[in-house]
């Protein structure tokens, strides 16, 4: 009998000590079963925020339905009255590999209460997905609404990190997955405040990642482009009805006549489904060497690459300015081409799934 195996048997006899917790052992199991589970089938606790709809819902269900049963998902949302869709999509995995809990990322008490309810307070993978959106001329945004967005998108992440990061460091393992955006890399017209919140997230995570690596903890930024969700639809509905009385006519014409007019086409041409983004995120979570940055939409790669081609920053600014304000016909033609490419891509994916 090997020394390692003897050690496992002795640890099994002592019960769930710190080593037992690390391997996911439970009191009352036979040592051989504990050894098998710990070394081959350790289940990771995944805490996901913002699971009432969209990417959070799709990812929570995808993880919980994992064929290898590698995850125990704690799917959270601010308002449990909005859990019906998640319950419906979870189906038979509900209360087995998926548990729904209340969490408001703007409340330290709510976060602590949720994490305290998890056995051993152990979060192996944190997926920070909860977020708010905001579009429109900056003159039309109230300071209160901008602060609320930052309180959720940025400080919500910071609160979660403060709660779960120390445990990950003690265990010398863990994975923080943050739903960022390509708008955390490249600013976009009339997305000033939202983009600023994602830039803050990117800077925070890039700084924290240096420390995290020292403790064996990985941080990954998921950077989607447009995602076609009910959340986005409501966001644009609200923008269409917002108070623009403080906005000058020229800016108003650009916002209503250009941005709002073409936003739907942009989503059709470039948009992904929540399930697509969830599948990409699943790959990052299950990767042996998770990337720090991961863009889910290859159509955006040339756009974000353009920014780094010129250290002065003038190249991407001038390119976007000319495309939007001087070559709008080219912009429209590009959208039409991208829509066709997206249609063909989705058609091919559907065919590949067919038996």
C-alpha cells in the first residue's frame, strides 16, 4: 500500500479536517469513496450572480447540466420573485446541482448572508455577472442613475471579491470569472457611463490578477460584444422614452437619427445569444490554464486590435469617427455583410447539431 494511499485512509478516519474540506469529503463516507471523489470527481462550488435572465441564467443552467457533474451551482439574483425562468430552464437539476439564492451585489450584508449559507463558506469559482446598462447622451443622465450603475457594475464586483477572495487565497486555488465587455476595451458612442464602469472593472481585475497569481488564483475577464437578451431590449425601449430636453439638437439628431436607428441592425449583425456566451464562458471555467482575457465574438477582434495599433489612440478614434459621420454608407454596407455572415454561421451551427 502506497504512503499516499495510507495517508488518505488516516485522513478519512479523522473526518473532514482542512484537507477533507479541500477534497470535498463528507462525514460518513467510506475512505475509498472519499479518495475517489477527492482525486477524480471533486465538485466545485460555483457562485453566479445575476441569474434571473440572460447570460447568468444560461450559464447557471449550462454548468448545472454538465454531463460530468463537475459543478454545484449557487445561482443568485436580487429578487427571488423573478426566479420563474431559471426554475423552468433548470428542470430536473434544480435542488440537485443547482440551488437558487437571494443576493444583492450592492449590499455587503446580502452578499455575506449568501456566502455564509454555503458549506464551509467555500466558493471555488465566482462568476460576477450582475450588471446594469445605460445608453444616451451624458447630459440626459442623472448623477443618481450613474452612481447606481457603478454601485452594481464595479463596486458590486469589489464587494464580492472582498468576501470570497480571502478564502481562495487560503486554499491556494480558485477562479474569479468576470463578465466584462468589449466596451471595457473600446469606448462606443453614447455608451459613456456603461463603458466607464467596464473600464474600471478591467483595470481593477488586471491589478488584482498580479496578486492572485501569487496565491494560485486565476482571474478571467469575459468580453462579449452585443448580446441579444430581454435586458437589452428593455434598455433600448427606455432610451427611446428618456427625457432628452437638456440635449442640444445636433446631438439629439445623432442619437435618435443614427444611434437608435442602427442599434437594432448592429445587434442583428454582431449579436450573440446568451447561450453562445455561456458556452464560451464554460470553456474558460473548465480550462486547465484559464486566459485572463477572452473575447466571445471574433467579429469584434479587429475593432479592439485597432486600438493597440497606435499608442496615441488617434487611429481608432479617427477610424470610428469617419465611419460613423463621413462614410455612413460604408457602415450600412458593412452591417449588411455582417448580418449575412452571422446568418450563415447560425445556419451552419444548426445543421451541425442536427442528427
